[in-house]
């Protein structure tokens, strides 16, 4: 059962198409697990459509329709390539970025207990996968900017609570925590940060830039 959901503001930005690529991936991945937020998203889509219908009509320039139809004639048909179904339940929005299932991810070690896999960076915004063996901790740190995390497998606990598959955690600028992977299976997360992390440990502060943190 999912206990942690995106804020109304984040879900509204996603529904309106105003969220950037990284936040759209976070929300879409969460919604792959969460029927409640899928329903909330549909309601927001309907609300947005109703608001558009209430806008007064705007006149088109002369020849606008003919210009659009001419452009459509130039478009070649596109058939979306079919993807094989996931074998391990990896959410479809995420599979498009990793090229398959989580089982195919090529992890980069950050020590004996933690690994990561970068997805993309857009300016200060970074999306990556994180994996920790049971009992592994991230190290106490605060944030320059925001951090959004969706649990894909296993779970973790910190000062804000416990998180399992599908749960979405949002940490704001200046908030501090130390994420500890729960007992059982490895904890795998999708994480998006809008700025670097600030670790309390001197060793981690030195090592973090080497791994893009």
C-alpha cells in the first residue's frame, strides 16, 4: 500500500504539462504504482479541459487553416516501436530511459554497499537510480535545492518515515536526513535532485563530486 504521494502542486504541474522532464519522470513513475494519483491526474486533466472550454475564442489569421493542413500533408506516418513487456514490473516510463528492465541496469559502485546509475542531467537537475544493500545508509546530508525519490524495490527509512515501492519522498532545500535501506531485499530508488547534496562527513564531501552528487 502506498502512503506517500506527490503534492497537489507537483501533480497539477504534471497534468498541465508544466513539469520539467525529470519531475515528469518522477510523477509518471509514481503513478505507475499508484491508482489514487492516476485518478487525481485524470480529474486534473478534466478540470484543465473544462477551463480551456471557458476561454473566449481567438480569431485565426487569414490562411491559418490552409497552412496547418499543408504542414500535416508533409508529416510522414510514425509507428511507435513495440517494446517487450517488462519481466520484473519495471514502470514503463522508466524503461524508456534505461532501455529495458532494472535487471539490465549496469550499476556503478560507490563502495561495497551502495551503487548508482546516471540517467540524465539537465543543468542543475539530475536523474539517477540508486541501490543499497539492506542496512546501507546514504550518510547524513542536507540539500541545495530539492530531492524527489520514488522507491522501485525494497524500502528505506529516515527521519521523515518509512517508504516502500511506489512511495514518493520530497525533500526541500535545507532539509537533512540519512536514508537507511530496510532489511530484506536491495533498495532501488529513482532520485531527482535540483542541486548538489551537502554531506556531513568530510570523506563523503570529498567523494560526492566524483560521483556527480
